[in-house]
């Protein structure tokens, strides 16, 4: 990784009388990348601590932020709507004086990136989907399948019984979503099966950082808010992405073969939309691609965006 002195900028962005937490890494004259974190209810700390500066060192201007009402952007009046979210992203463009940028959406952030690109196509250089669901109901079904395999291997009859109960719950309900994600964590769906040294190094960096506690926190109101207001758990972005491709918007995808949220078929379906050369599917890698296989992550971004 080349060494250089880059501008590091920390700021709070005041939007609609509230404070949005953001940081920028690198040279403002370089290609801008805005990182959109997962959730709802999470924050950008894991990417910020482990990856943002390393990506900036590759020659990019990297901007991270926590969505309104999430992480370090508290807002008791947040509405948790896509309109509010896209307005905030748009204001980030204004704050950092960007005419266009690459939107890098991790998990739920990929949904935000896709919707923003539809609304503001002229502001998009490209989209990078990182472990992002495309058909949300398929993701929940995959989680249940992988949890069943895990609990069967462990001969955990109690948890298998809970899986039977979960499959009878309304798949559009908040309870269904919550229990799917809870079991995904329990069953190791977010962790690589075989850890590379660089993976353990990245998680060590995160665990020793002063922001580690924040990285481990989830806030509930955004989860309930986006579910209630936007019904995101039923969304299917297939047509959205197909239309973006037709309109010449470049879309890239980075996924891990150990990510228990996606089947091989789901990844293959996305590849058919965005193009074979625009998707990387990494071994020994799960949901946090930029931490699990950072060297391959940086190599792919360099190859696509430079």
C-alpha cells in the first residue's frame, strides 16, 4: 500500500436542524466514494476504523457517515423514510462539494444507493453493492435454510423447533425479520468459515479501537421505522437495477461465499443483471467483505474505479 500524506477531515453536517456524523479521508480532488452502512439501526464504524483510510491511500476521497437517527447521528424526530435518507445523502454532496460520486452500499446501504441512483442518476459515477440484498424475502429464506443446516449439524433440536415456528410467522412482519437476523448471528451466517490472517488482523484492529463499543451497538427505532414506513422487508430491487443498467449506470458487486444471507443462486441472479466482470465472489469471506478479505476488496475497487 503506497504511503502518502492525505487530508483527513472530520465534520458534523447540520441538516434540517440536526447533526449528521460524517468523516472524510483522502484528497478531495480524488474520485469520491460515499460509504452507506448497513442496518437499519447500525453505523459506519467497522468500515471507518478498518477500511476508510486504507481505501483513501489507494487514491480515493472516502466519505463515511451515520444515517439520521442511527449510530452517532441521534435524532428523536427522525422519520426513517427513504425520502429523508436520500435528502441527507444529497446534502452530503453539498457539504463536500461533490458533483458526482461512487456510492458504496453495504447490506441495507445497497438499497439506499440504488434508490438514490434512480432519483439522481447524474450524481452517480457508479454503485458498488457490498453484501447487499436484492430480493429481501429470498434473503430471509436463505437465512432460515442456513440456520437449519447449522442447527442440524449441532443436533440442536430446540433451535430447529424455533425454525419450524418461524416459518409459520408472517414473513412480512417485524417479528419475522428480527428473529431471522437474530438466528443468522447465532448460526454464524456473518462469519467466514475459515479465517485468513488478514481477517483476524482487521477484527483485532476494530476490537482495540475506542469506537468498538459503538460498532457493536444497534438501535431499534430505525429497524421498526423503516419496516413500518417503507416495508423494506418485501422489496425486490431486480427491476430497479435492470433499469439502472439500461440507463448506463455502472453497478458492481462484492460478495462472500460464506455470507449466510445469500445463496449461490442469488449471487448468480445479480451477476446476470450487472455483468459477469462486474461481480466478485470471494472465498473465505462473509458479510463484511471489506474486513474479511480487504486486500481483494481493495484490488477489485482499484480495478473497477480507476
